[in-house]
């Protein structure tokens, strides 16, 4: 499996969409950004509670869950860095 097919490496279009979304979030004012941080943290907590099994017949569902979890972590880390800079 090449890096481009690996579930830990998003496709180029998905990566660009996520970066664009993060750039839009960072432009929010500080109180709105703090609210978004809490909101995304709650989404991530709920997502982690519903982790699918890793059994053979659930591989696709698990990969989707894993990618979504990593996307939320990327967003939360970007927001946290921006809030530290302010």
C-alpha cells in the first residue's frame, strides 16, 4: 500500500479542504474561536465514544471514523495554537 492509499495520509483534495476550513476558523474573533474549540472538543469526545470495532467487516467504517477523528484533532490543535498566539 503506497502512502497515498494509506488511511493515515489523506488525499490531496481532502487535505486542502481541511486546511481551508482551518484557515476560515482562525479568522474568527477570540470569543467565537473559543466557542468553536469547545464545540469541536465535544464532537471529538462523542466520536471517540462511538469508536467502531476493527473487525474485518468494519474496516471501511473504522477508516472513516479514524480520518474524522484525526481531522477534528488537527482543527483543535490549530485553534489551540491560534488562541495561544493571541
